């Protein structure tokens, strides 16, 4: 008795593949999942939360400030903490007396000159220290201790060397930026992958061609990003720089307010310095995004 062969099932006999169904989470689990994604480690904040998170803490600080200082019987004396209204009045007074904008220009010019001078010196020196180990061994014993010395301790020496006028202020700001910018440049040059260097050398590039075409372009984005930190350091040191023989500048205004016990003027000067620092930081970030578009985003 023969066994009939059963033909294999054709394409039409296969059941159609089931389409994947989206699983709908219960409302409780959906909210828990949303909170988990919001507070995930090192994840970008969803766009709809960025503005609320950005204004929440400043609003809380201003509200607390108003509660402590406003009213006929404020909790904190205006001698220690002036109210926002008093600070606003002091800022407007500086504007109408034509003292604020000349002070901003004087401080900005000093910071710009010292910043450019520090970059002109630190960039080539850091590149050679990062690229050539003998040169690094030669310079490191002199440069490394500078990072641990308080910059304010150099004021008497700078007065002795440059006097008490403009050169002393620019030299002080230059030193404050230089001692922090130099190690950043060295680290950025050393962080360039060795494979890129060896590939360029294998293709016949000279050492200085490798520096110009491989090391510097690869390290430049990180160096440029460090300018944001150097900018913050400059605006931090400007009050110290302008405390010696003050004639004009934001540091001079803050120091003058302190000697005359005008806390509102001191707060106004500090807020102006902070605002200018944020504005210049935004400018540096914008320039970085324009100059280094090819760099991968975070």
C-alpha cells in the first residue's frame, strides 16, 4: 500500500503575519514611565520641560528675596540685603548718571585685551608642550606651580613691575587667564587619538604638518569651549584688578559702593557683571556652533 506524498504548503496556505500591536499602558504606569524618562541619567530634557525648569529656580530666588526684603518691616535689614526695588533703582540711577555704560566699556576692554594676550601666548606654548614631551618636561616645572598660587598674591609684584595704572590691571587679568588656559591646551593636544597622528606620519607628513593639519584642528573645539571658563574667570577677577587705584570700571563702581556703604549699588554692579558674563558666554557658544558645525552634538 503506497503512501501518497503530501505536497508542501504553497505561499497562499501560510497565515498572514500578525501586525504588531501597540501595548497601551495604564495611566498609572504611563505616568511612572514619563517620570522615569524625565529623570533618566544623562538624557536630554524633553523640550516641553526646558522653559519651566529654566525659570523655576530664578523665580524661587526672586520670590524668596522679595519675601525677605519687602514690606514696612522687612525680615532682613536693607543694610545687609537690599530689596529688588532698591537694586533696580540703583541700576537706573547709574544709567541716568551716565556712569554705567562707560564702566562696562572700560572693564570689557581690559578683559578683551588680556584675554587675547593670554590666548596668543598660551596657545603656541600649550601646543608645543602637548606635542613634544622634551619641551613639556622643560616647561612644566615652571608652569605647574603657577596653577596653585593665588593670583591675588601677585598684585604687589605687578604694582612693582607695571605701576598702578592700566598696565597693572591688564597684566593681572592676563595672568588669571593664562595659568588656567595653558593646561587646557596641553590636555586637548594630548587627547587627539594617536591613530590620526601615525596615519599622517605614514602618509609622509612632517611633524609641523601634523601639528597644523591634525593636532590643532582636532583640539581646537575643546580649546574654544574652554574659553567659556576663561571668560568667567576674567569677569570674576575684574573686581580685584580694578580695586587698585580705581578710576573707572565695574570693579571700581562695586568698590566705591562698598566704601560708601551702598549695598544696593554693590548688588547692582554684581548683577550687571553676571549679566554681561552670561551674554558673553552665549556669544562664545554661538561662535563655537558656527565654527565647529562638523562636531557631533552631545
